[in-house]
């Protein structure tokens, strides 16, 4: 019912605007122009709101992903200490350390990307040569490697 009411209002506004354009006097045309300007301003405001919320979501998504990676790496580090074979435990610990280094590199890339966006060079490669695709690619590689390490550790004998 509300949908029908909104559609009726929209059709009435379009009809009134057509009337004002072709048959209206100066006052009708001024009202039409005012309505069009306000509608365009409203549309821009909605676009700005969505853009702002999208930026907040993306930053939050990176933070959530980094937090989950940290938790997973800490859990894998603890698990690597419980592996029975000393050589195998060292191998797993080394892989965890490499993943932590890669995670730190990812954090730096995210910080650079956010700095680029703040400076107005979003969407293109700046002097640092980093774009969102690079960050996403490294994040996915880290996620796959963490999963792989977890599967390998499940196969190992524990103390």
C-alpha cells in the first residue's frame, strides 16, 4: 500500500512537472526548477551517505580480517609448541613467524592505502604503487596459507 502511495506521488509530481514545463506560468516554472534542484541535492546527499558508509565498512572489514588473522596465528603458534617432533615443531613455528611477518606487511599496505585514499588518490596507484587489489590479493594469500598450515598441524602428532 505504501509502495502504491509513493508511486502515485511520483507520477503526480512528474505530471505536474510536465504541465509546468509546457503550460505553466513563470511561478510554476520557478517551483519546478526549485523542486528539481532540491531533488538533485537530495540524490547527492544519499550518494554521499552511501559512499561514507561504504568507506567505513571497508575499513571495518579490514580491521575484522586482521583481528581474525591475529587470533588464528596465535592459535597456530600455541599448537606448534605442542607438536611432539621437535624438528616438525620448529618447521611449523617458522611458518607461523613468516605468516606474522606477511600480516605485518599487509597491515602496512592497508595503512598506505588508507593514507592514499585520505590524500585523494583513491582508485589509482600512487607513488607507493599500492591499490586495493594488491591488499585484497595478499589478504587472500595469507588466509589460504593460514588454512593450509592449520590442516598440516592437524596431521601432526601432539604431545
